[in-house]
C-alpha cells in the first residue's frame, strides 16, 4: 500500500477522452484511476486503450449513454459487491480492493438547476442519494478498515471551495442542505477530507470549471466538486507526504475538448 497513488477524474465520456486519460497517466503516473461519468456500458468500455496505458485490471459499472463509473489499476483488484445506495438504481458507485485498501468510487447526482425537491425531481433524487449514503457509512462506522472514498461528489462543501460563497448559496452544489448533508456523511464514515486537511482555508481550491466560461482560467469561477476522503486507518498514510502528495491537475482543462473536471491525485505514504 505504501506509495500507492490514486487518481479520481470525472472524464465526461471515457470513449471520447481515453486519449486524454493516456496523456494524464503518462504525466501523473497513478497506480489507480477512478473515473466517473464514463457514459457507456461495460461491453463498450475501451479496455484495449487502458491495457496499452498499463492498466490491465479494470472494474466497470456502466449504464447506457449516461452516468457510470470505472476503476482501472496497474495492480490486481478485487471487485466488491455494490451496495443499493442509488434510489433509482443508476450506475453511480462501485467498490474494489487493491493492496488491502478498499476504494469506493462515487458519482453523486448533480441535482439539476432548481434547489427545491418539491419542484425538481433531480434535486430530490440527489438528497435521497445523500441520505442513503449517510446510512450506509453509519452502518460501517464501527469497522476499522483502510477505506478511501473518491469521486465527483457534485458538492462544494466549504466557503472557499467556490469562487463566491455568497453568490452560490442558492445554487445547486453549494446550498446549505447539500453541504450539511455531505458533512453528515463524512462524519458518519469518520472520514478525513484530505484536500482540506492538507490545504486549509482560506486558500481556494477548485476542481471544476463550467464550459460556459469562455476563458475559464481568467474568470476562475470554479468549484471543488471532486474529493478524496480517507478512513482513520489511512490518515497517517494520506497525510504523511504533506500537500505535495495531493495535486489537482488543472492544466488538463486547457486541453482540446476537455472534461470540465480536472483529475485529482493522492500519493499514500
């Protein structure tokens, strides 16, 4: 487990952007890459492209044309049973074990545009998903295993995880009902939010920038939607390398036809 580097990336179509994953993998050299929003079924996944990158071990939880998560690894992985977390049965989460570490890969629902569950079924679904996730982690809280939860959580939880806390308080991904729910989930699982453990506020951290921004870097209206959390048993390994062990590869956002998310990596000490 020592030295294991894990990446998480909402790739927004793995078939379209497999070449970009290859570019990232050649530069960042992660042992494991957790992908979200792969937008394909299991038999449509570009396995050969990932074998050519050196990732021969693959676990895909796919869905036709939307959602979907996948974990690819240079090291052997064991696919674990999935929990019934998504109320609508979407392909939004999976679990694997690598080098004794349980890696949980999540694509939490975005929730649509209107933060009102009474008029927006997509937001209701998001809140229901979060409730299920809190219950799941609460049931596992007594365990003392090595667990990493990663993925696109579609929530920027803290004031300095968005470009304007005041302006985004009523915008889906930063509303109090969402941020409070995510904090309950984190506490239920006794997780550490590694980004904020290593890079305290008030420093701003973003992993996502809207396609609507013509010059995303100049406007820099980002949000921290992509997360890496670790259980108490992994706290020392996750933090021993300091902030240099955690990185947001935001230059990938400058690539041609990029994902709107940047990959995030953590090297365990």
